[in-house]
């Protein structure tokens, strides 16, 4: 979700300006699916970094907006090993920063230092799962880099698929390793033009 700052001018003899905060949800949707991003549940650990170019961000996401949450859409769930039931509780660390780059030029992970969420989240199948940011950010109008580290140390028997869309540029980098953190630039991953659908 984002908070939009709206200015209303009331002319009653003199001009009075009021600031109204209105909460709204904006969506980047698509018709693709991926079991690699934003997380890969078939692995115990995974990390994805996605660049959302300013050009593809919804017009409602304006400079000065406060991003208070993000959401991902699960199309299909895997089955938990040894449990025989769906298990989509994942331990996540999420980082969001604004960057100058619009695509990845290397398979080595980039450093993203602005942590906005650290906790456990249960993904809902056939629906958007909203992650409320513990540290909301003020959007400045640039390209957004969103990094999702999955440190669950448990995996599902089958992969969980998320809704995605395609971009002409290589804008998503995914890696699997032991416990992941984007500050370790020694990780080498796979670059893709398949991007997780997202809500702000």
C-alpha cells in the first residue's frame, strides 16, 4: 500500500491548505508464473533481487508516497516434505532501495542495505499475500530494487509458483545458497527477465 499526499485548497476569504493522507493499493500484474521468484520454496534458502524500472511502475506511485506494504500472488503451492500438507510459512528478510540501474549486467548479487521487513510470513494460495513493512519507505521517484531473502531452512516437495510478468531487460537475479544475505557479493545467481507481480 502507499500513502498519497493530497493538497486541497479551500478558498474562504483566505486560502487554507489541508494535507490529506489517503491509503490506496496499486498493482503490477501479469499472466506468467515462476517457481524461482520472489522465493524458491524447493530450496531451504533462496534470494531474489528484482529491479522495477520507474517506467513500469504505476503512475499512482508518485515521488513523496510512503510505501507501507508489498504483496505477492501465489498461483500454486507445493506440498511440505513429511507433512502431507501445504506449508508456506517462510522466514523472510526484505530490502528495498532506489537505484540508478535499470537492469543487471552481472550474475553477482548487488548490495541492498535498506532492510524493511524481517519476520515469518504465511503465503496464501490463489490470493495476494500482503507483507506489512516494519520500516515504511518514502518513494523518491526512481527505480526500485526489491530483495527477498528466504532463510526458512525448510523446503516443500514441489515448487510453489508465483504470478510473474516479462520485461525485455534482465531485471531479476536469483540465487540459492546457505543462509542468504545481499551484503555477501560472492553469491553468483541466474539473471532473468521474469519479474514477480507485485502490489504496493
